[in-house]
């Protein structure tokens, strides 16, 4: 994908892909809350005819590339690499969610305990077991006439981050998520928190450290960095498990600048994009080792049976 191709995609669709929906719109324009920081009144405007954006609160604007460069704090090359990984309906017409991203009207129809076997299988494919089931919900929702279901992770404002094997998005207000884990004994002067960009990484941490005592903070969007830092002020112990990319590096450096005592742990998964990618690699490696051991054991058993047969014949 080049710049012209990416700029031809509807900016509304780009915003949906990173979890932002309009507060109001008509045929010519759409208004959003500032995607780059928190605000209570929408100041981010899209001109639908020109496919351009303008942020009134900062007096800046531009096209899709300009938006994602600022949103990801990345170069044009990194923006295009990110865009290649997305499933934009106007670029890949065969995309399953073609009709979803162009229709911001949505409705949650049911929220319940995780039961769907397809969603459980999706979690297992991501290296996650039933250990993490209590931290998520099964969300049934409709976008336009399309009825869907997904794994839901609730944020601080009652909105939902959603994932399944073909859909990645969010519904209702975008915000950070904070989960309290076994922290009844934490006092105000000794509170511990672990910070992630996405909830799959937070679930991966729980999978790897099921007896962790403390809080988990999931940013859900790098645009919520300032809000994240506000919540970190009450914690005496901060641990960072952010992504190994340009955006993650920016977030990590910003948090470490504000909280020098925070500890960065990205070196644990230095060869991987994020903690979940590392967990999947680790699980696959263990499976391969087990398969090799099982194969060796089978070969040894077969050799033993052949030897015993040989002895009896003698």
C-alpha cells in the first residue's frame, strides 16, 4: 500500500479501526472527540467530501497519512506498514467486515459470561486458557444489519474493547481499563500496577502470572497516554509491558520520564512484537518439544519391541 492508496480509504473507516466513533454527523461532515487526548466536547472534524480532518482545539489537520503519523507518532513508512495489516473494506473488498466499518450505528444486544466455543478457541489460539475467562465477557452486538459476537474487555467508562478471529474494534466510549487482581492487601502507599497497550497482553500476563497481586492498566489506545499517566500517580510500583514498536517505545519513554522509578520489562520479549506474541511463541515451542519427546519415546518403544521380538526368536 502506498500513500495515495491509504489516503483514498475513508477516514471514518480509519478512525473506526482504532476505536473512535463520531459523536454527531451528517452527509458532509462528522465530529469526534479528540483522538489524540481526552476532551468532553468534540473538536475533531472530518470533511467527508474531501476526506480531510481538522482538529479545532490544536489548529491542525490533514489526510489519512497525516492523522496516523500523529496518532502513532510514526514515520510515513511505519504508517504504511501499519495500514497493510488492517482490513480496510475500501482497499480489500473481500474483507468480512466490509459493511461494518462504514456504518458507525451500533447496538449491544447481550453481555454475558464467556460461553461461545469459537471465542474460547480464539483465546486458545492466542495462547490463553480458562484462567483468563473471568476477566472477559461475551458481547453480542449489531452494527447496521450485521449481527456479531466477540470477546469483550470493559474499560473505565463502561465501553468495550472487542476481539474475535476477524474483528478488532471497540464500542461506546473509548477509555483505559483497570483490573484489580487479588489486591485486598495492597495499601495506598504500596500499590502495584502493570501497564499494557492492549488487553490481549494483559490477559497474557495473567496467564503467565496467575497469582499476581496488584492492578492491571490497559491503555486501549496510545492516544490515552496522558490519561494513563494521571492514573499512575497513586502507585508506588509501576511495571511496563508495552509493545516493541515505535508507538510502544514512545509511550514507554514518556512514562519513564514522568515516573523514573517505573520498571520496563520489554526486554523479556525483545524478539517479539508484544507479550502475547511472545506467549504464543513460547507455547508453540513447548508443544514442539513435547512432540519431539513423544516421537523419541515412541521410537524407543518400537526399537525395544523389535529387540524383544528378536530375543524371543533366538
